C-alpha cells in the first residue's frame, strides 16, 4: 500500500488562487485604511488639544454648547407649533375689506355696520401727525425700530407691571395685535402666543411698516360697534378723522387697550382720564412737549350724544360672515342686510347671562357664558358670545368648541328611536366595558334594567353606551347629529356617545331645533334679505332658502319629546321649568365640571346655554341643571311674553299642570324680586304671572296631569 505522504501533490486551480489573492488584497486594504484613519484621528486629536480650555472657560463653553443645543430643539418645536398658523395666511386674507354692510334688525331698525370701503379708509399720511404719535406713544413706541416683536418694550412692560403689582402695560407690539386681529382670537394660550409671534414676523416680511399701521388703524375695534379709527371719529365726534384735534386724538388712541371700558359715550370721565394718560405718554416718549399738550389737558374732548345705543356685536360678526358667504358671487360689496335678530330677545339673553353670572359666578367659580336663541324655523333671534365684547371679541357661541357632555345624549336616543326603540324599551344599566373603556354613572351606582325614558331623565351613562355598542354602532349616531345640523366635527371615537366631541352653542341650538320643528331640519340663518343701496334685492330667505328636510320621523320626534318634556318637570332640569308653559330639554356637564349646558325648547323657540371658563379651568360643581338652567329659564320666560304659545310637536297641551305652574311661579316671584331689588332695577320677567295664571285657570283645570315625580332624589345625574 502506498504511503500517503508519497501521494502526488495536486496543483491548485487558477480560480482558487485568484480568490485567495482578492481576499488578501481586501484584508491588507482594510488594515491599511484603518491604520491611516487612526493616524488621521490622532493628528486631529493632537491639533484639537490646542483649543482645549480648562477652568472657568470650560464652564462657559459647556453652557454655550448646551444653550445652542436647547435653542435648536426649541426652534424646531416652536416652528412645529407655528406651522398651523401659516394656514391662516393662505388665500386673500384682505378680502373682508371689500364688503361694507349696514345691518337692520327683523323690524327694519339699524343695529350696526361691518366692513370698510376702501374709499372710506383714510391713508395714514392724511391723518393728523399728533394722532399717529398718540397711537404709537401708547401702543408701540418702538414700532419703526423692531421687527414684529419688541423685546425691549416687553421688558419695560413687565417691569412696570411688577412695580404696579398689576397689569398696567401690555407688551404686544402693533404688529402682534394686528396678527391677532387678522388671523387669531383672544384665547389666552401658549400656542396662540407662539402663532402670534410667528405671524408678526410674517407680516413684517410681507408688508411695509406703513401698511401694517394702516391695517391696524382700519381693523381695530374701537367700541360702540365701530371698527377702525375713521369710523370711531365719525361715531364719537361726528367728524372726519382728518379734522380731529389733539384732545380728540388722545381719546381715540386710548380706546385700543379697552374700548368697552373707555368708550366715551358710555363713560366719559373714564375716557377723559385715559386720554390724559395718552397725553402723558406723548411727553414721556419724547414725541411732544408738555407745553404742546397743555391745551388738550385743559380742554378735553366732548363727544356726540349717542344715547344708550348698544350694538349686538357678536351677532353682527357672525352675520357679517354670513353676508360674505351669500354675496360672494353677486359682485355687490356695499349692501344693506335685514337680519333675523330680535333686539328684545337679544337684550334679554345678554341680561340673563350677566344677571346670573354676577349673582352666582363666584359661588360656582365661573366667568363666561354663551347663548343662542332660534325660532323654530331656523331664524337666529339672539347670540351672546360672551360677557364683554370690548374685552374679548372671540365669539364663544359660534367658534368655541366645548365638550357637550350629557347634552349630546338626545342624538343617541333619537338614533335609537329611528331604529325601532321606544321610550318603554328596557335596557340594562349595569357595568359595561368597550375595549379598555369602562364608563361609570354619575353616582357610581347601577339601577339594573331601566326604560329609555328613565335612562334619559336620570342621565344614566351606561345605557347610551350599551345602545351604541350592542345595537347601533357609532356611524349612524354621527350621521344623525350631522343631519340634525351639527357642523362641528363629530368624533368617531366610542366615547362620543357621552359628549366628548367639541360642539358650538350654535350647533346645539340647531340640533335641538329639529325636535322643536317636528323632525324637519332647516338651515339656521341670520340674514332675511340682502339689498343694494339702490333697492335691488339680491337675496331673500323666503325665496332662496333650500327646502326643509325631514331627518326624524314624526313617531321618533313624538317619542323623544315625550321624554324630554319631563326633564324640566321631574328630571335634571327642574330649575328651567317655565311658570305656565311646557318646555323640553336636556342638561349636560363635562368632566371636572369644566362645561355646563342646558339646551331646551318650547313650541316657539329653541335656546342653548353654555357656561364655563375660557382657560378650561373647572367650575365649582356647576352642573347643567343649576346655573345654565337658570339662565335659560329667565331668558325664555321673557321671550314668551305676549305671544301665542305653540305646542311642542307630539305634546298636545302647551300648558303645564296647575300645581307645577303655581310652584314655578312662586319660585320665579321670590328669586326675581329679591335679586332685582338688590340690583336696583325692575325685573325683565313678567310681573303679571299671578294674573295670567288666574285668567287661564279654566285651561289649567282641563290640562292633563303630568308624569308623577317618582323618586326625584335619584334624578341627579349629569
């Protein structure tokens, strides 16, 4: 046998040799590259050592390095927050200049104007020099020196406020104020301030200083329902802005800070005191000398007597948007608009909000409110967008999205009625889980099997959730709310059945008006007619409005109203009960008592009331059945005086049981008389309630007895 060592050696193939060579080349190249990289890094390190600092210098470098890092991160964050603001600049944001509208109420009385014709706008160069100086000295002394944000002015304002221990100066530049007026609202949030800062810089880049000042003077609210300094000069002094003297200019310049507080037709002494502050500002800023302003101090401005005129400014702002939408295609920009507003109901709504907030606002820790009143044909009779238009022009009735709470439940129940349920249908009020969500009732207890009537009157939470989860699903409920007139985005999340979607007061009034209108949905409207100054009618609601559309069957409407009519009588809204008229509605309260609602209706009117705080802070245990119901009751009692009372659809008798009426009348007499006596004025509510009840005694005797208030102590849901 041959020894293995003696075997003949087989030469390797050429291909294998080439692969070995390539492998060797790669290995050597990698080693050589790594070696050179280490050499380079070592040389860089040696070079960098020349710049190494120690001691206090190192601390400075570290702080600057971290500052740059945090600054870069902050810039990215602020840019991300500001990007939505730039969406507001898309399109022709100056378009509102093209419309000038005179508004009339439903009876043809003039109630205000909106818009400005370019021919009415006085160029800055033609205004008196001392007027411009008065504005700059008071609002933004460094206007021509900063680039949108005046950091020095901000520091000065902060120091003055600290020294005075109150807010005596604002830090916003004229450009920032214009950005807010053009694109934003008065919400006091960090996000809004960031948007305002970025938009201010954007305005400085796209407009000259003169254009910014011109827009500011033309757009600012000046009190008395006037916008722009030219309109204010005519309203307060009956003259052109070109003819103003120094004293009048100072008075107008003082209005920018708080037009409602310093409006001279309301509080002339306060307006003159404010004008004196403006004159002092002129001297302190170096724009004028004390000798130059002395005559204006000695001879303060007098104003034209405008009586007690008060414009429904929140309504006019909303109606102006309606005019621009309707008339956009007409090509006519100077119009007279006959609106649907009833000034008596408007004043009653404003009075009811202010009356109740003044009396009970501190008790409930609530500061703001909003109301919308609709006639049941969709005509908007009143809008209260807040307590003080001069302090805040943000319309809480048409723009603020607040969670609806339990006041959303009627949309769920209406959907159920359309799907074959009845008020007597029995549903389990027991523990329920939907995914990881387990809603609870207000009292943290369960009632077992209950009818839908009981569930809605007691505002049980588990029942509408069970309806949505096991029987209806979310899409038909969402579709029902939208069909009934809710224009705010309705959430598709399962929690929406308990009112987590943000809705406006206008939406709520519109939706509930379907119940009051027999299931027909018609477009809410504030404009009855649009007429040119030559008399040509370019729009008429009776002629041009779309036909009403049925969104609820008569059966479903009758069933829903038969439940909701009991809410003011034996349910959660007993404080909303009217003295002699049957009404229906639903209360609503959100988590932590941030929002409280009462939305109710009669056969004549639908009204939605919201109370809360602009900063979303919780109230002190305020439910929809407390203060909002009281606001609604006071307002609607006035609105139903001296009119024919119509029945609620599905409810034959519009009048209440005599026992209920007498009790409500007694509560009305005591509360209204006591509070109005404290305020030193006659009540706006009827002083003839007893006489009316006596005259209608025969009617009351024939009225059917209402539902017995069974277990009223349990009717305490939200």
